[in-house]
């Protein structure tokens, strides 16, 4: 016979796991947001220095 947890025990374990994950905070989301923000700024600077500045001043 296979010993398995009762539904109540499984729900308690799941709640404990969720609590541990939530206690860790949103590190992954913040890291992803930081990386994408840095990429957007880098692309903007690349366009500014390699496209807009070589064209010269507006007349």
C-alpha cells in the first residue's frame, strides 16, 4: 500500500512552501526589471551617439 498524505496535510505543506517563497521577496522580478531598464538605456545612448550626433545640429 502506498502511504500518502491526507489532503489536509498536503495543503499545510503547500502553504508552508508558499510562505517560504513569498518571504524571499521578488528578487527575480526586480532583477529582470533592472536588466531590461539597463538595456533600454544602453540602446537609447547608442542611438543618440551613433545616429543623432553624427547628423549634426538642427538648422
